[in-house]
């Protein structure tokens, strides 16, 4: 089994996760089986308890693990099946070490970062290999080389390489080569210093991936090779992509990345066949149609808070050969300026998941606007709860209807805490999480979109539709087109007379890929495109 370790230098936000994922794409297209894992140096046990302001989106896996958003990239770019085991944090490592210490497993020894913490990390690297049986494990180390909290991970991979043999391990370092406008040139010094930090720990990178906004010249490559002790051909340029993150695998392939990796690791495979991927890129760069989708949330100014939602919308566009312009709309702007004005020009409206009261009234107004004006609507998790509240207030005329999350004393709690949540007191990992089966109403829009009557989708919520109100909603025409197999939990609602009004309690965005767009997003963009045309003609 071969291992690739991806580290980052100079600054954060270099797109290490995308680079790791793109390498995964290329290796899979060469016929290799890969898995990807992320090591996060923070002390939280998982990112599930972190605010989107801190950490961007929390990505949920089939097994219910709440993970780093880079796992979203891994799943979108590859076919590897990930579990909670693919995301290790310092918090988990220390928790394990301390549990062992309390049990007396260390037999009186002093428990130390080296070797006990580093051994625990190495154990995980070996276990993921055994568990998955893949050809190549790609491990991304979060943070930047030089961070104090990341040191045990870097030390652990150094020790691991010693043990596994150098032909089985490859160190890939993603670095930044800034363009200094005043000087009109690219500067290699930060990279030299970043790599020096890595070498101090005892790791010399085998491949240097240089993130840059201008191309590297021959001289730059020579300099980087010389000062960083990396072969000339292993200095790889990774420029900012012009159109789409899905261009990265093709860019790296042009730079010879996958050949280099296979050579260094002694993997004898045919070249990667990227024809299908190229077709996706064509649709992204030069789509036949265009559509504008309004995403109404409360973290719209953050790049990463709705990452999977934005990606899934784009995949829905690919399925329809339709370029999607995403208009990020702050729900509070709707409260201030009204839905009609704020949502002007949008051919589809999407309300994603969320927690907390702020912005809910704006989301309710956006939903009402979509329902009443026949604008395609997709509600996700909180978006479904909002759709239900809106319907209750404006169609059933249940004044003040709400979710007990936002108004515990509401006269009409159409959304209420799940039974299983009543006794839950701890916050971490305690929501209704992960993949759950759902049966679809025959003949409903969703059963046509999925072309199936039983689906599995990922969840992350504490609140749910209150069945006391089921009959009233049904009488008024709302269709409960997806429920748990026992019929007790509402999973999807639809407005049947509307061109496309679908809202799900689950998060379909976590299962969409560019080469396998999710049926709900595909249907949503198709409807938005059709309605957009109606409006302009
Ligand atoms: N806050 C809602 C709940 O807990 C919705 C959660 C979400 O959108 N992920 O049920």
C-alpha cells in the first residue's frame, strides 16, 4: 500500500483539499483504488459543534460523521467511500490517549506527545489502509507547517515514512508563490522558508505544488528546485483556475503530476482517461444555457458555509448544460427590502439548512414569494421546515405558526423537536445524523426525479414536522411525498400545483457529484431554466 501525505506551507486557504482530491481523481482514472483522509490539528473532537464562521460547512457522511468540508471535495472528486474514520482531529487523538492512560494501558510510563500521541496517529494511518484495502491512501494534514498544534501530525508522518520505506511514501507540499505587483514578479522566498521549516522536522518534499496567479518561469522552477531540494520536474505549477475547481485535475495532469506520483511510488498503470471529466468542464465553461439561482441564507458572505449546496447547484447545471449564476442573498436583506425586490431576476430560489432564529422571517418571505409566483423552489433541511411554516401561516392561516426551535411558545408548533431528541443534553454528535431510508409517494414529482420509490439520504437535524398537523396540511393540498419507511417522519414536502416546489428534511447536496448530479438539483435547475425562459419570452 502506498501513501501520499499532503502538507501546506506559507499560508492557509491554498486549496490543499482540492489538490488532494484532484490527485485522487487522476489516480482513480489510472485504475487505482484510493481513499482520502484529513487530519485536523484542532482540539475539537469533530467540527460538528463549530460555527460556520469558524469552520465553514460541516460535511456529513453516510455513517453520520460530522466532518471537515474537505471530505466533501474528496467525495465529489472521487468514488472513494468515506466514513468518520477518514477525518481525525487532535481532539480524537488526545481523547484516545487519555482514555488509555486512565485505563492504565501505559503501565506506569510517562505519557508524552512523542511517542504516545504520534504512535496513535500512525496507528490510524495503518488502520485506514487495512480497513479500505486501497492501492493508495492520500492523507491531508490540515493547517500550515509551522503551526504548533500541527507538529505531532508532521512528526508522526515522518516516523511513519521511516517505517514504511521511502518507496511507499510520498510527501507532497502545497505552497504559495505570491506575485508582488510593485515588483512585477513572482517571489519564491516564502516557499524556500516554508520548506526549510518542513526540513527542520526531517521531511523533504518529493513534490512541490506551487499555487500561483501567474505561470512559473523556467528560472523560478530552477530556483525552487535548488533551494527546496526538490527535483526540477517535481516543481509543479498550480495556477488559480479561471472557471471552475473541477479544472484542477486536468491542470495537474498537464503538469505531469500523476505520472510523477506513479513513477515515484512504483505504480505501473496506464495514463488517466479524463475524457468524461473534460466533457463536464466543457459544460461548465461553455454552457448552452444560463440561469440565475438565489440562495437565501444567513452566512452568504462566507465562501464555505454552503459549500456543498453551491457545488450541487452547479452539478445540477452540468446535467442541464446550463451555467448557473448563484446570487447569495442575506435573508435579513429580504426582511429589510422585501422579497420581490431582493429576489428580482432569480429563476429559482433555494433555502439551505441552518440553525438559530436570525433571518428566519426573511427566509419565510422568500419561500412565500417563490410559492405564490410559481418560481422553482428547493428547500433543504431548515429550508423544508421554513416551507412548512410558510404554508401553515399563509395557506392554513395558522397565525404565528413556527418551529419550537425559534419560538418555544408558538400557538402552532408545526415543526417540533424529534421524540428521540427530548432527552438529549450534549451537543456533540447528538443530532439525527447520517443516511436514513426514505420512501417516496408513487407518482409524486420526487419519485419521478429519483426514478425510484426508495432512497437513502443524509440528515443532520433535531427538529421535524409535527404530525398533529399532517391532515390539515394534506387537506390544503401539500403533498408529503417522502417519509421514513414507517411513515412517521416527514422527509419531503411538495406543492403539487407548482412548477417545482420541493423541500427535503435531508441534505441531498452531500451526495451530488459533478459526474453524478443529484436528481433533486438536476430537476430544480431544469425547472428554473424552463421558468426563466417563460418569463423572458
Ligand atoms: N435547525 C434545524 C434542526 O435542527 C435544521 C437543521 C439543518 O438545517 N441542518 O432541525
